[in-house]
């Protein structure tokens, strides 16, 4: 099961369900729904479904009363008003309107629509609940990198606790709706568990504070009363001590799912064959502060750490053409690239071996190549230049050759073998031989002194060392900064870890903090520089083995052990219509194609959400553990995070994100009253209406109006009145690849 394919089929199903008498229909989108569509479908896919024109609702649109329209929009107040305006005051924009909202529609907006002049023209109204970004087959994002600052930036004075807590609640409520969308799309009504640490209090605006705590209970002689008899006031007053961000978010998701269940009693639809009820595990970045700082050497994680890849998908490089000239190329690293999906979770050494083996096989199969094949990356590069007739495959090999060469050049240049060895010893607490590291300082200080090691890597080493020691005396920390010659901002990055629950300063009498969640030593064969496994791996393995501490990861409501026998609110497993929401209805009757498929289709799901950013190593674990644990594991987050991104965010965490990439102006200090969920939603998806076109002088030849898109006769134009075209995300687009000259030795891989 691929999340990308699921979203694609759901959007296509919705488009196909609109069948006007005249066959052709117009598709009306807004900026956000247009980008969502473009992330899983190409323009051609949409036009194939009898769509004659695609228009942006915020652009000026000429009336088309001869066509029916399918509106695919976000459920904002602004969009509802635009729909009504299309059919008000004697104006009729289209013959009829079929309304599809990407997210749930608030009841008051539904009533506004059905009591408006547009009502006679409405043929259908459906909520799709597809508002999330499927970035990989088993990974999704809510694209909210600024949430990191909402969650962890400490209020700078007592007056800011309440407004910052209100703003965080708004952010989490919005996030919970998107997580609910994922569950509904997957037809899951999961058990929900959340991370509730015991070694630090709630962080950021959730830190217990007089201004955010409910009023204390009346003082009475209640010392000997039971908890129940003490009353709700006392319990509410004390509950803020345990208001961790994962808990608050988990309860919001449960509430959203329960509300949906109340109005849709048949949810979740029974699947055929029956799939066991899944679990949603909600945690946050503070659970594992080692993972986002370590150098990883699997292909995807290493490439995103060392190369200038934008948003994990866009890579710019130079490509050598058949005539030897170099061209600038832009490649999209997506699930549509089979080489990328095959290599991305392999260790770099294995990835390069596989790349060269596949290349040599390709040469033998297609080019009639005689000889010994490519012995190293340089040979491969030279041979690629002589394959003009196999352009597409040549570009794929060339892209990944280029990325592998760049990674290995940086690996050598930045002294990463020595750096990563210290990092692994700090993160795992043992050396490669399994002994306690006794010479860490002696190995670390020369790296901090070296001018060959870049400062970001020094920040990462120091941050990992301080965590390994569970805090160091302030004087020792100052000396480490001096050795490394860190700037004040880089020192701030290390110091800011305290806002993620890390102890960075300790005095001589301080005891070690006992964390109940640690990386477990692995039995499998491993590379010396890849010994650390994310804590998330331990959590998932323990959850599946029923060993996960229930006080560390409590359930919000029911848990599998106490669930009724006819479990999961799926009604009794009596004879049900064999229809699965996970596939298109026409194909439900196809028998499973072999035993493997049958097993895969019914695997129990585990959905993991990491608030505050997920690392590429954690994304990798979702895939690897899906196989080893025989579960379907899907991972999601506010955003994927690279080590550089994490360090940059830590630098400005105390300044509420001012100067960050996600929030250049910071969170801002607002004393505005808390907003409703609809007001937050309206603000996030607000778009300005385009001005009406100038009609001063008629042009010599007719031009399409600003916002008009893709008429059937000439399907070549793009969204002229909009910033992003339907196929902007480019899934399935074939990008080119290229090479750059780098000196390499045969024995460069010292992993």
C-alpha cells in the first residue's frame, strides 16, 4: 500500500464520480487543493477524466453556463462565499455545481450553502478528508515546520505564557485534523498511545505556569479524600503537570475521530479480508535528540544531510551530455524514480555497489558492451558519457552517480570517519568493540581544534557529548566552545537543547537522570559508523511485542488488552458487503494475487506521528520494521528534518524562531484572543481574489482570461492566474542527471 497511490486513487474516484449529461466538466480549484492535486497527479491524468478546463476560484472566470463544474476546494468561509457568489444576483457561473471539500466542512458553512441562492444549482456535496501531504509511500507530512517553535520556544516573560499556550493549542488542533484525515483515508479507527516522559516537565508554553493553570480548588480538609472524591477542580489544577505536547495532541485526535464516528456510525467500514485494528503512536522530537544530530550513512539520509537538496526532493546538479558538454539539471527525488526507491535505505557502500552492479548489467543488456565493466565510480562516469542512445536510463544512473560521488567527496573532505566515530560513541555509550569509551575527550578535542572540521559538525559533536554525559559543568562547556571556536549563535544551538528536556549543565553532586527509554543494543551485523538506531525503533519493536511501558506510552481511551471481543468498533464480523475503502470500488472483487498479497493486505497498521520533525533515519526505520515486524508502518510529522535544519532551528529557538527558514519573522507576540478552529483554518488557507481583467482595448486576437486553464483543444497552457501549476510537484516526471569531476581512490569507503 502506498499513501501516494491511495491519495491519487481517491482524487480520481472523486473526479470520475461527476458525470454531467454533456460529458465534459470544468474543475475549479484553489491554491492549496491545486498543490495537493499536483503532488499525486499530473495535468494529463486530470484532463483524461473528461475535464475540459481547470480554473482557479480566486481568478477572474468567464461564465460557462453550458458546463457543469466540479469544485475541489478547501473548506474555508472564503470559498463558501465564492461558491455562493457564482450563483447569486442573477449570475450563473456554471450549469450546476458538484462540491467536493478536501477537508471536513463546518456545520454552519453547510447551512450557509444550503440556504443560499446557490442551493438550486448544487448537485452534490462531499467531504473527502484528504488534507495531508503524502511525501513517500509510507511517509506523510503536515508541512508545518514552524510548529517546532510553537512547541519548544520558551515564553520570554510571564505575560506570554497564556497567548503562547493559546497559539500552540490552535496549532495542535489544526495538526490533529490532518492526522484524522490520514486515519480516515486509511479507514482506520486506531487505538491511540502518546509519549509521556517522566524525566522532565512539559516544555515550551506547556510548562506549568500560574497563568495557564486552572484555578486552585477551594481549600478544605481534603487531605485524606480519594482522588475521585476530591473533585474535578483539584484534578484539573494538577493535570497541567502532565500536559506534554504528545498528550495534548493525542487527546485532540481522539476527540476528532470520536466526533466523526458519532456522525458516521459505519466508520470504519469493514474490510475484506479483515484487517486488525491499528494503533496511532504520537510522540515528539524531544523523545530522541540524538537522531537529528548524528551523521547517517544510508543513502537518503546521507544525501539530505550533505547535499543541497531542497525539501528532500529537488536536487540541482551538472549533467554531462553525449558530446561532453555540461548542462545544469534539476532532478526530483520521488517514489517515481525506481533507482532512488531501491537505493535510499541502503548503506552508502551497498548503494554504490548496487548502482555499479546495475550499471554493468545495463551495459551488458543494452549496449553490447565488451570488457570488464565499471570498476569504480570514475569508470562508470566515463562510460555513461558514451551512451547517448539510452537517454532516460543514462540520466537516472548519472544523477545517482553524481550524488554518490558528491557525498563521498564530502565524507573525505570533512573528516567524517573520525567525526562519526566520536558521534557513535556518544550516542550509543559504547565503542565499536562494545566497551565504555574512556578516551572520548582525547578523540574529540583534536576534532574541535581542527580547521578541517566545519563548525556545524563541531556543534553536533558537542551537543552529542553533553547528552552522553547527561550534562557537563559550565566551565567544561565553556572550554569545549573555546576549542571549537563557536560563534554565539552556535553556542546558543547547544544551549537551546535544554528547551527539549536535555540537561546540559550539571554540578558535582547531581545524579544521573534515569530515562526509561533508551536505544537497545542491536544484534544484527552493522557498520561501525552506523551503530546507533533511533529510539523510535525501540518503541515500535516494544509496542509490537507488548513490552512498551504503559506509563511511558499510555493509551488515550481503550487499549487492545481491555477492548471487547468484537474489537475495534468495526461491528461484528458477520457477513458484510466486501467493499474496501482502501481500493477503488470496481476492483474489490479481484482475488488476492497470491499468498504474499493476501498477507500484505491485512497487515495491522501502526501510524507514528513525530511532532516537531522526523529524521530520515526514522523514516527509514518505518520501512525496515514493516518487513521485520510484518506490520504496515506509516510515519508522519510536522516536517522532515535534516541535521543542518535542526541546528539552525536550535540557534533561534530562544528567539521564538526569528531568522529561521520556517518563520523568518518569528512567532510574533500576540495578545489576540484565542481563535476558533474555523478562524485558524480560514487564515491558513486565505487567498486574495485576482483583480478583474482590464477591458480598455480589445486585443487583436482572443487571449485566455487570467486564471483560465487548459481548454480541451490545446492542452498546453498552465495555471496562468496562479502561482503553482497542477503538476508542479512532478511525481512521475522524468528528470535528467549528470556528473561532476571529483578525484577518487578505489579504497575510499572506510565504513
